[in-house]
């Protein structure tokens, strides 16, 4: 991964606010939802998040600046006495040039340690290549790495009312670029918040990842308005049906149904269709309240107009 300062486009002396602003700007620009036609957006977005995991954390940033961790947040081996391996090849002490610029001293040093651990002496006969643990608290050791639970992330998903009724899973894109299909609980309401365990930023030192806090928002419906678990709206009704009674087609979230219009109906009284609202917490459904919206014939109706004129002249 590239240098996190380069990824966010900030100077090494940038303030916390400058880093936060740069992260928000870059995340917004490269979010996969905003770049559906760009297959590289997801990788760029992940790189931005990884960079902010380091620079947005004061302790990790300091470790990176000191060279204790790399751009991926992994510990770097600092060598003995705070020096890397290369320190033994550049004038490490008296006799450093005796074996190829100090390489022999380094070999002897490891042989002394590993040979004693294996029961051998200084000679190469007592040394064999093996894995080893210095047992100290240096960067990368189990004892020296601080464990920090990962940070939580926030995400929002918009849900169609029809999907709530059908019980469909909703697809969520997290700030990390990860895509999940999430089942919504029964009786979910507009603005409901859900906690997705372990879907936040990864922890450090083997600690648990943070969570994703998901906010559920209802998409605006072209006909029906949400009122708790009930729905409200109106349907067009011909004048003769409103006056004499009749039937009208209502497009509910479950599909079209026929609703009976009683005689002398007006828009002041809503008609109820039971169980045609949204799923509630008890496993049932709310109701659908339909208000008749009386409409006149398109282009006019000479017979109706004549009748109304005669009625008005009485």
C-alpha cells in the first residue's frame, strides 16, 4: 500500500482536522455508490479507509512516523537495540570489516543465540535455521502490541415499502467497500438503527473488529404515506360511483385489489383495507386508509352538465 499521507493528500505535519477533512472528501469522491461505472473505485475507497485507520488514530500515526509500523499497520522489525539488520553491516564495532563488512559479526551473533538455544556452541555445526521468539515486548510481539477494538462505522440504506412487505433482504455498501445482504427485523420503522457485529474497522493486535451502525430509511412512495405501521393515500373515484356506490381498483403494496365504494362517499371519509399496511412488531400488518378523490369525466359530460344546471336553477 502507498504512504497513507500520499493516499489522503496531506502533509506529514497536517493537523487532525486537516486529516479528517481530507478523508471525508476523498471517501465521498471515491465511494462505490457514487462510482458504479468505475471498477477501480472500490479499491481506491478501501485504500482511503486503510490510510485513515493509521492517520486518524493518534497512536498509530505516531508509530508510523517513527517507523514502527508500515503503511498497512503491520509492525516493522526494529532489530537489536532499535537498529535494523542493516546496522550490523555498517561499522557495527571493532572488527566490523573483518568478514565482508560486518556480515560475519552478525552471523556469529545469531549463531551464539540460536546455537545456545539448540545446545550447540559458536561453531556453525551447532546452528540450524529455525523459528524463534526473542520474548521481548518489541513491536509485533504478542506482549508488545496493544490491542484496540476496531472503530464502529456508520452506513445508511434506503428501503422500498414493497420490499418491507415481501421480507426481502436489503443490499448495504459499508464505508470499507464491503457489500452485505441484510435481513431487516419485523416491525422496522423509518430511521431504525441496526448494529451489525464485527462489520466495522478491524481491531489492532488481534482485537475484535468494530461494528457497523446501519440506519434504515424508507423510500418515498408515489401513492402511499407512512403513518406508523399504517399507510394513507387517495384513489380517483368517478362522480357517479361516489354518489351511487361502486367499485374502484386500488394498487396496494401486495398488488391490485378491488375496493367497494359505498353510496354518498366523499373525500372527507377514508375507507380502510385491513392488513394492507406495513409489517408490525407482533407479526401482523397495519391497515391501508384510502380517501376517495372525486374526479369529473375528461373532456366534460353534456348530460351531467345539463342536469347540474337544472338543479342549480331550482
